[in-house]
C-alpha cells in the first residue's frame, strides 16, 4: 500500500505560494458523500490555511463521479477560476462499473488538462472497500483532499507564471 507509512495531510505552507490571489473551483460528487464531504473539508481547510479567501473558493456538487468531468468543464468556462479540483469516490463492487467509471473520469480529467489552460486536479478515490476510502478522507492516512488542494495551489501558481 503506497500510503501505509505516509500521512497525506502533511505539507509546509511556508514552501508554497500564497493562495490569496487565486480563485479555486471545487467540483464534488454527491455519491459516497460521507467520503467526498470529508475530502472537500480537507481541501477547503488547506486552501484557507494557505491564504485562500473564502469568497474565492467555489463549490459545485454533481450527482456522481462520472459527472465530475462535465462539472469541471462548465466551471472552467463560466467561473474564471485559476484551477479546478475534482473530488469523487468510487468503491469497487461486483461488476465492471468501477472500471468504466474510473477510466472515464481519469481520461476526462486528462483531456481537460490538455484542452484547456486551467489545471484540473484529480482527487478521485478508487478504493477496493469503504474503509480504504475512510482512511484517505480524514482517517489514518490523512486526507487526499488536502493533498489535492496543495497540488491546486502549485498548479495555479505555475499557470499564472506561464501566462
């Protein structure tokens, strides 16, 4: 397990750009919302801790993880954001649905990163069971939402420096 000995929530905010001047979009799946809300809370807390203004954090909910791609695309087009974080959770079940959703979202987020000039951060948990998701959304392995927020700050800064 890649995160067995690593808490995903550890970061040094002094080594990061100040997030005060960035506008963040966060698209959150309502499916498995007990997990995705934990991920959002981690992302929001990290952004605020690093200087983001509450009014510069925009949250949109979408029904499921597959809809994250469309939500992110619409946010890019309509909200003048510097970066979008997509937050979802897909837990493996007994059918191929898990593979189709995970692959579709992964490719969709990759496509947005290639086709637009706004970075889209991938925060989609793709776990074998619910406990693994709990462990990564504020549990023993920290919060993957926090990690996504730190990546978002770095990518927003890169975007601004290269425009």
